[in-house]
C-alpha cells in the first residue's frame, strides 16, 4: 500500500478508521496529518515600530492558536521584502513594509500582491519624520538646502526624501541612502546634516541626546497636502499565489493578524514591549515610541482609498512606475 495518502484508496482509508475506532479523526492517521498540515508562512519584516501588530501576534501565540506555522524573517529594507515575495522566498510582509515598494513589485508582476492591512501615519500617529543633529541650527526643511540628507534604502524612501526636500524648499540637498539603524550615528558623527527616517529612529536619537525631530508627519504634509491626512506608507500583505493555493490558511492568518491589530489598538502601552527584539529599541525606551494607526482591508473608506491613491500617483508623477496603479485592485477582498 502506498504511503502517499492522497493516493490511498477511499476503501483503505475507511478500513484504517475502522481499525483505529469509530471515534478516530482523520488527522489521527499517521501521514494524513502531514498531508493536511498548514504550510509554513514566511513573513518578511523591516525593523521599525509599525510592524508591532505582527510582532505581538507572534509573541502572544495568535498564529499558533490558529494552527499556523509562521516564521518571522528580518530584512534590511522594504524593497528586499518585496523582492523576496516575488521570488517566493517569503509569502507575506508585515506592517511597515513600504507600500510604494509593493506597488513597484505589482507593476513588475501584475496580480502578485494583496494588501490586507495598512498602517496610516500623520502628525498625530507619527511614523515618518525628518531629524537633525541636536545642535543643528535648522528650524525648517528649507534650512537643509545644499545639505547631506539621509534616507532609508530603497526606491520608496529615496523618492519620498527627495520629494519632501523639494517641496519643503531645500534646494540642492543631496540624498544619501543608509540603513535606518545607522541614521542616528551618522548624524552624531557629522556624516549627515539631516535624515528622512522612520520610528523608532527619532525616539532613539532624542533619548540619547544626539538628534531632534525637525518635523514629523512629513509625507502627509508635503505629499498629501494635509498634516493630518492618513499616509498609508506601510502595509501587511500576502502573495496572491499563496492566497489562491491556500485560501483557508490565508484566512486564518489574516484573522490572527487582525487579532494582533486589535490588541495593539486596545492595549498600546502593554503592546509596546513587543518592539524588543524586532526593532532597535528595548526596555523602558519602548514607552516613548509613537505608534502608527492600522486599517484592515475591510475598514477602508472612500476617503482612505483616495489618499492612498494620491500617494501611489506620486510614483507615476516621478516616473518611478510607467502606468497608474489602482489601490482598490490591490486590497484583499475577503
């Protein structure tokens, strides 16, 4: 008799159940457990504060409770996460992964990504900011004209840094790509005059006395035209291929992830502890980090989609993508 349970005759499987007892479940048959086991879901994350719902869901066992085997895979940039999804090295991205990077991947391979949660930020829910050395005389973005300004790696970060500087009046500023974990040290060492960065970088620099925030919520201000507008700069997503192949598993994963979002929303102070180990901030310092908001795929309003679309259209305006990508087509439909 073959050990491949997908080829085992139905009559033989019924006989096995009879031998094991009428109350035996199919999953109790050796081999059938393996055939029905959920696949490993490898999820790429970038070490920033916006990934908190994912970090919490892993640490609190929400995925295990759902019968899922989820592997957190750390990447040096959001662009690498997108490339990892296209090459099938990971099946998903955690919040904080640049939505612009995901858009570029979608243009390269249409129909590859489905967004099920985004992390909007603005002047109130801070993720993005421009920071400078604590002793800098700069008071506005325009004061960075002709200066060396760092940005995180990847096309989304560089495009946004250049746009902020241009629209903020910082003529002639030079953008230098650098991992966000090195921004504070580079500013302290005088290698940079400013940096477009993401939390927890600004908090780390402020608490160790080396940097200060020049302006927060800069994407909402300079790209969306309203400091309180939601900037959907980061997203949690799954590949369309994984969802199609494993629809029930994908649903369980998204539901467990949503449980992580609910936890962060209801207990933000308690949730902050799970930044440890996933970002560069630990211990008591986690209480200082501003948190992004979260919008699940079934919570988007028409206004949300319009602001999200305006952000995506920036990449078309800047020639980064060659055709308009519609946000609504990328949102996961339950």
